[in-house]
C-alpha cells in the first residue's frame, strides 16, 4: 500500500518533477537573497526559510506542485519589525504566524476563497505579472553598476533559448538549459557582469534548531502579535490565490484548509531554524508548472536542492549571471499575465472590468497583494449588491376598498429604499394587503423598511395585512419587526 501511495502521489511524474524542481531551486536563490535584503536581515535567513518552507509544504500542503518560500509580500511586513526590535523578534513572530495559520486551517477559513470573484483573480494574476517584471528592471538599469550591453545581449539570448528550445526538444526544461548555458558562457568568456554572488554572501553551514531569544511575556506578545496577524492574512491570501491559479493551470483541485495548516506548520518550523515567514510564490509556481512540475516531488526537490546548492555548491552558484535569471523571470511574467483580459475589457460587463483594473492598480501601486485583493472583493460585493437591489418589483392592484401590493425580489439594505418608494401613501383606503410570497427579507434594514410601510399606512387609517412571508423572512420579522408586536395586523401564511 505504501508503494502504491508513493507511485500515485510522489513518483507519477518523476522525471519532470525533478527537472522542474532544479529550475525552481536555481531561480529561488536570488529572490530569497533579495527578500532578505528587503526585510533587513542576513541573506541566510531568507535562504534557510525558502529551504524549510518548500521542503515541509511538499508534505503538509494542500496544493501539489505549488512552490512556497520566502516572499516579497511577507518581507515588506517584516521589515519594520526587524528595524525596531531585531531578528529574534522576527523569529518569534514567524512561529506565532504559523500557529495562527494552523488555527485558520482548522476553522476552514480557506473556504472564504469562494467570495473571491474571477475578476479579482484575473486582476491578481495581472498585477503579479507586472510586479514580477518590474522587479527585474533594476538588473536592466544602465545606471546599475555592472549593467552594460552585454547584460542585454545575455538576457535576449536567454529568452531566445527559453522560447526557441521547445521547438526542437522538450526533454529538458528550457529555463534550466538557459541557466546552465549562460552560466557556462559567462565563466568561459570571463564576462564582467552581475552574478548571484553579487546579491549577498551565501551560507556555508546547515541550519540548526534554535529558540527565539525573546522574553516570554505579555509585552513580547503585544509586539509581535500585530505583525503575526498581518503576516497570517497576507500569507494565506497569497497562498490561496496562488493555489487557485495552479488549480486552473493544471485542471486539478486543491485542499484549501490543508494548505492553510501546511503553511502554518512550515512557518512554525522555519522560525525555529532561523528563517523568516513565507508563503506561496506565484512566480516560482508558474515556473514549476511550465517546466513540467505537477507533484509534491517537484516542491521537495526545489527545497532540498536549494540547500545543497547554497551550502555545498555555493562557489559555482554564485557565478550564475543575473541576466540568466532575469530572462527566466521575464518568461514567468509573460506567461503569468492574462493577455485575453485586454479583449475581455470590451466584452465583459463594465463592473467586472472595473473590479479587475482596480485590483491591478491597487496591487501595483501599493505592492501589497492583500490590499489589492481586498479592494477587488469589496468592489465585487458592492456591484453584486447593486445588481440584486435592482431585481425588486412591486405590482399594485386595487379595488374600491382594498389596495394589494405584490412584492417580487430581494429586500435588503441596498433595495430597502426602493421597496418603500414603491408604495402609494397618498390615497386613503380602508385596507392594504402586502403580498410578499415571492419576496425575501434578508436583514434588519429590510425589516425596518417593512415597519415603515406598515406604520405609514396605519397613520392614514388603513388596516394592513402582510401575507406570504417565507420561514426565514418570518423568523427575521418576528425577532426584529415592531409593527406586528400587537399580533393583530400581521398574518403569516401562504
């Protein structure tokens, strides 16, 4: 049975998973170093984190083939904590972040992804593609030391290999070939260009278990809790969004609750070996999938090979030209961007386009994925509420002594005013019947609107009957309405 499990879960795509993991490991190194610099810590903190998180999430995560490691979104949150309180508080915050994520998984908070619309996901993907491309610009800036025409030529050659090689063979991932070929060419020609070694010193030893050296008291908790809560939200949001994207790319499903718990377990362990908090990486996940990675083995290989490369082969890894990795990341940016969204701007409803563009704009402007997605979700909710509020009709029939109003649609905070305005309070009649058998009252604002209508008619001397409340609406009216408390004027039935 164990062998069957291995073949089904780990070894079903052996060759492609191993090769894809190698590509990801090489691409992770400069990013982990760069994120460490953003966070204000030693490069080994980001590298150890990337190794630990990728390795553990391979076993504990809910989305096979997705890459998790140290990320820029988390580094931005961490930076002020490190500046004000130092590395040890960062490690403590990382452990607490993991604990909060485990709790979130147990509470099945991953199911909240159901409220993220397709327009928000598209905006998220496009924003990340733009951010990934923008992150490469410093390596192509002629004002940066070491950036000459040679760098541009190497980057162009890298892109040519990446896009050209698959026409001849797909036996080996073209990004891996690009890195190997350009590194060999750079070493052979003795090119004076920026390399991975210029990003920072690589660690020379394996990580060791350690306890964060902070006081275990209430004051420490009050320092790290706000950061940990933010890291939890940002980490889970980026991880769950990335899982959704990988789901679409591979046409498979992920376990969102397990992913939340897995991210938490990975961050807890990472905090105890001197690493920073991390989460899923869409760029590396796209590299993995496009290089053929599908299973948990690809993520495990990426984490293990990363550690082997930086600790035991650091002298060689440090000579990889940044131009090769820039070419790979440009490929990721191009492949990540949803190019059909330009055509969809004309074809999709304007509200969907506004949601997508707003998500992109806020994310790119703030470099904060959480703010961008939150903006998109709020706008989606607003437009949805507006659309539903328009689906409210009130038909008016009358005889000499009775006016009957038949309400059709949804009555809630956004449609309550239209509900009240649909009634004619000017004409005095002895009896008014409000038939709500085809309506639903959703909140206390709707109940308050019903109260307002009934009391207005009563002031004009009319007897009011409310007919046809469904069970849910009747329960809400019974709890919160005022007009029916004497029990005489409200009739509930069908």
